C-alpha cells in the first residue's frame, strides 16, 4: 500500500528538507521503497542532501512538461537501495510546474513506491499549494519552538485544512533540554497544544546534524540523539505506537551532560 506525505513548514530554516531526507533514508533502510519529490523549484536542496547533485539530467519540471519520461528523471540513491529522488528544477519558477501533471505524476509514483514524500517549499505560496493540490494523503508540519515559527505554522495548518486534507501532524525540531528546563523554550507538547495539532515527534538540538550537513552526510548515518529521535518518528509514520520522550521534562542524565553527541 502506498502513502504520500507533503512535508511543509510555515517558514524557512526550520530543518524541513533535512528532516525529509533523513526520514526517507530510515524508512528505506528498513526495507520500504521510498521516493522524495523535491518541490522547491529554483532552490532545490534534496539532491545535495542525498549526494546526488552530480547525477541530475532531468527534473520534475521536465517530466511535467513531457520533455522526458518519469523514469528518466528519477535518481536512485547510490548506497541506499530503496531510496530514490525526483529532483526539482534549479532554473525555473514554481508556476512552470503544471498542477494537473503533478497529480498524474504522483499517481504514477504511488504504483511503484510505498512512501512518497513531497518536500514542499517553505511558506504558503504556490509551491506549497501545488503539493497540496497533487492529492497527497497526509501532511507533516515541521516547527521550531519559537513564537514566530508557531504563528507561521498556524497559518500553514489553516491552508492545509482548507484543502479538505486531514489536519497535519507536527514535528518539533531543535529542542534544547537546558532551555526547556530553564523555562526559556517551549517543550514540544506545549507547541502541539498551542497549535491544536497531533504531535508526531520531537527532534533535539544536536551538533551532529549541522556537522553531518557540512560533511555531505545524513545525520542518521551517525550514532547520535537526533538519529534515535528520527528512528522513533519513522516508526510512528509506519503506524507503530512509540512513546514520546518529552525532551526537557526529565532530568538530563549524567552521561549526556559529560558526553554530548559526537561524530566518529
């Protein structure tokens, strides 16, 4: 059975594309067939995150314009057998993507992949609306625990529900234990309650994430706290019931205070 997700965010810089790439990798490692569709026309990033930037010949806009077959544009990941990418066009605008064709493309992908993740552009403009109009099954909203992002996420959620889609689930990213315990940062549960949305997962602030990007790697390749959190999120996406850790509500262990996340 195939299921498609639109991965959205109310504003840029919240880690949406990084989340999408790593979630796709985890599910593919578990044996599911996964494709990521980069919807950020003109500002593509998934090809770089997945180390596929030098393999692009055709892209999503080319497929939409019938300039190539869908199979010609899809790139297989070099080291993760079940993971593929349909890249965005780098030198085009969102209006170049034909909504009717995008819906047809999504239907074709559903025949071949178990999980389809549409990495939508940040914000609520045409790029997001193209993804929502394609006929996705569910949406995941990536939020950071600050007032500006929460406000933008609220508006984005309104746009999503106006499309007669199920209410989005949220992932709260970049949670800092110490700031939460000091009362300077909202815990994930508070963010979910403010937005009145189901909490799909929590991702802690982890230096390994930034360093993995600098090294052109996925952070799930490393033994780190963010990886453990992503494994739990992937399990929930697969339909498993996995408890939420509630970052910041429990005392930080001595081990994590003495030995923060490190890369090998």
